[in-house]
């Protein structure tokens, strides 16, 4: 049997101490300097061992105060901090697929920032050093790269939105502007039959609507001389025939459909509706709503592979049009 390396000896010693309940959850481990002096090992050897234990979710570091036992079980292989916007239907798809794909031996703790920068910064500060890996849906803000600098780059995966963090090598995201423009352009003949296009696009930070979608709509309408109106929200009772409505948020969609039912309008004939982000309910409500959307299940599977394999990749999940004849 091969002899254990020095750092493997340390890892095994901590594992046995946890398993034999010689140390408790929350108990502070000896510092790197203390361990180095007592064992006669190099500091980098101790650091490597503690790093492996942290990756496996067995210990955590707390604001440079030291390393602490974070579990009562040695079966836990890794702890993941999953930081998301909020629990919208399409993000629920991501969570469910991600949780299933990483397996039972991975602990996933989920946090929601609601596109609030102060909340986001507080979450990052609290999880920093306490997890082996970080899967983060970032806020698009110039201050965010600095905030994320608290997390170790090789343990961070960005999901959903792209932000530029120097030479960061790991993300699985969607693209908004060119994909939206391409899908609208491919449906020009169908869109041209309407008197105009109306987009409901909230500009407040809490909504977190991608500005790139609005840019694509403006570019498409200007290039093709299509009348475009942009509203913050849909106002109940303002539904008109021969108008194509584009919804980003689901509340506007439900209000539109309610008015459509009340007035007896037929989707695809009297009015048109195209909705961003696929969800199960859009497959069945009102005979089905056409959508343009990335595949959040595929995004979750790629994110899970990063957790399990630790191989950083830059991947953009395609955005596709799903036709249900609602326009």
C-alpha cells in the first residue's frame, strides 16, 4: 500500500477526528503556523490540506480568523453556495435540475439577492470562505466584480448573466441582444401583419430585466420600420386588436390573458403575444404561449458538471423560439 503524502496524512487525521467525534462542529482547528510548528511540515503543505478539507465541505474559513469544523459527517463531499436572483418559475427549473444533477453527497445552500446590490454584497461576504464552490447569478453592475473578488476565482462559476471579471474562466450564461434580434428577424413576416409592437419592460432594478432585450427590440423596429411602443407595465383594459405584445415579466402576461378572455379575443388572430422565458404553465395556458428562451435545465446540467468535475469552461446556452401559434 502506498504511503500517504504529508498533506494526505493531515486530511486523514482531521477526518478521523470528525468521525470519532473528537472535534465538534464549529470548533476551531489549529492555525497553519501552529500545525507547521507542531508537525514540522511546510506551511504550504498545511494550507493544501486545509484547502482540500474546505473543498470537501468539512471545514470553513472565517474572515481570516482561522479554520473551523463545519460538519458532523465525513460523508459530505462538497458544500456549494448557490446565489440566485429569486425563485421565479424558470429559475425553479434551474434549481431542480441542478440539485438533482449534483447528487446527494453535495450540500447546496441557496441564497436570493433580488437584484439588490446591498443584499448581494452581504450574501457574498457571509458565504466567502465557508463553501468549497460558489455558483452565482451576478447583478450586472460595475461594482460587482470587486465584490466577487472575495471568492476564490477557481471555485466560482457565474451563471445566467455575463459580467467581465478579468480573466475569469468559468461561466454558463445566456445571451440576450443578438439572440432576441435574430428571433424577431426570423419572424418578420408574422410580425409585420400587426399594426405595432408593444413591449412591457420594467426599468427598476428589482425587476432585473436585461437591457439588451430592449436594445434588440429597438434595433429590429428601426431597421424594419415597425412601430414600437415601450411601457413599464401593462395597464388592465388597454388591450387592442392587431397589436403584438411582448412580455418579459409574467405578471404582465397574466393581465393580458385575463383581458383577452374577458373580451373574447383569439390569440394569433385578434392579437399576438410573445413571452420571454419558457415555463411549464406557458405550455398549457390559453392553448399555449409562444416563447423565446434559453434552456435553464441545460444551464443547470452544465453548472452541475462544474461542481462535480471542477473543469472551468465558458459556455453560452442558446436561446430558442418555441412556437405555440400565439402570434
